[in-house]
């Protein structure tokens, strides 16, 4: 059976021929497409990786632009926000250059995070050859429908199936905030550049998401007239370099609403449960569920130092004040809380002894229960030490520790905002069917 005929039949699997990973299509029912692709995306912690930590856009965007400019076959880019600012235009120009020299360039943006994308800009990208798709275009912006809340929050890029970028950094200038304007200091965020076996999984995940989004959008814009065979057309091959590129143990962790709903949360809970020295979490939006809160308290009782680096500037009032409402029991338990106030904190990273993670997932119900997320987990003392050093520096330069006495004496209007926000967030979580956990 040819690759095209097999792809149209609707089932695919990974085949490793020693030189690369190939997405080989097999005959099966269309309902099995997602399940088959998902089997290949189960996280596996294994050696053979080269992992480079990239801090904020100053390090991330030059590396991403260089990779796109050096692409030989394909580029996949997924981002929640693709802003029309200096950085967005810079990365957009790199994508256009790649497309114009014959590279297959696939871009997926989220329909809520990039809801205001300029139609003329989108048209210019498409006319240049960029295959641009919008994940769940946001047609009812203020609706609380559960399906509408299922967003594509991943920030991931894969070039030639050989190098992947995974982290929390949107295509957005470090000194620009869409809601607050110019920033005096850069936004604090992290990503990793990865070479090695897990890039194959990132490649398959990116290809699958683009295919899925493109198919859904075709149906929504008149594709019902197309045959089922045309709508289920899978890519015949997704080839990736699986050769070892270092000695670091790492795994790709994806969160979705099918087979991998709790992958990232469970990885955190396992790491915290095994911690013997320190748990250091930096998270922009921190509103953990009951299991997560109990795990942190249990770690403190075992003698583990637990530190949280959280948002100290009001970016989104609801999330900020709801998270603050949870501080008191943590402080009384001995958990250290530091608020980052130098600029906006957008990081979603952690160091737990020699285990670390960098990615897009916040520790809140929207990331852990609803959104599509991507994190890289790294089991390596050297990488953990480097990330810990970067976070310690951020704490020294822009952090302010929250003390129990000052917290309990905060002004009554702030306390009222905390209580109201907490109620509203819990009501929103109730829409997911998991309200009891929060």
C-alpha cells in the first residue's frame, strides 16, 4: 500500500529504521487516528539528549531564528500568542524566508491568545507560503463554555525533525506586554533547545496538531462537501533524527484532553514525593489542586526546603488575587513564597533535587485540566544546578519574600479582592467537573 493510500485509511504508527523515525500510515478505522498517534507520545525518560537552557527572548529568539534560517525541509511552530510587535515581525520574516526557499512551514496559533491577529498579516504569511492555522478561533470571547476554555497553550517549535524548542515563551517582545504596554525590564521566562530522541516525539506531536487543526478548520469553512477520505488525509511520513546528541536524560511531557490529561501533573507529584533536598518552583499562575498542595506540605514535613517564586506584579487580576488567597496555610506550614516584582514573571519551571522541568504548563486548573501543554523533564544534576542558579539570581535581583506577619496584616480591600477572586476561580473550575479538587 502506498503512503498516500495508507494515510487516507486513518491509522498511523512510528517506525524506527535506525536512521530516523517515520510516521507510517496503516489501514484502520478513522476513529483510531488520534489513539494511534498518541501511543507514540507517551513520555519516556532516556539518555541521549543535548539540552540548552534559554532565558527569556534575548536568548530564545536568536536561537529560534537561526534554526529557521538553517532549515532544510520543515518547520513547525506552535504558539499561544503571536504578537504583531518587533519580535513577532522578526520571527514572521524568518518564517517567510524559509517558505520562499521551499521549506514546508507550518504555524499554529491559538484562537484566544492570538484572537486579534491582523487579517492582512495572516494573508501575507499565507501568500508567502506559510501554512498558518488558528486553533479554535475564539468566536465567543466572554463565554464560559467548557469547550471554549480548551486552548492550545503550547510554545514549541520543531525544525527538520532534528531540533526542538520547548518552553513558556510566546512570540512576543520581552519589553512589550499586550495589556500593559512597554516594560522597563524584560519578562522572565525560559525555554530549552533540545537535540536527541525526544525531538521525534515533538515532531509527531506538532505534525498531528497541525493536521488536526487544519482538518477541523476545513470542515468549519465548507469542508463538509469534501469526502471523508480527503478530510482524513494524514501525512505519509514524519521523519526525525533520533541519534543520540549528548548524555542527558530527558522526556517530552504533553498534556491534552484525551490520553495525556494528567501527564504533567503526575510528573510533578512524583518528583515532589521523592524530593529529599529542595523543591523550587517558578510559576506565573499558581493555583494547585488538593493533591499538589498536600504533596508540598508533606515535603516540608520531611525536611525538604520548598520555595515558590510567584507573580508579584498584577498582570491578570483574577489569577493574581486568587493565588494570593492561598498563601496563609502555605506560609504557616513553612513553605517559602517569593514574589517576583522586577517585571512580569511568565516562567513555568521547577527544580526538584536533580529533576527539572521547563515548559508551558502553569500549576493551575486551566493548564492542568483544559489546555494543551508541552514540558520537557530533565533528570540531570548539571542542568538542575544551572536552572537553580538562574532562579536564585532572579530571586536576588527581583524577588521579595512574603512574610506571614505582613501577609496577615494586608489591607482589607486586598483581602476582599483575594476572597472574591478565589470564589470566581473556583466557580470557573467547576465548569471542568473537577471543582472538588480545588
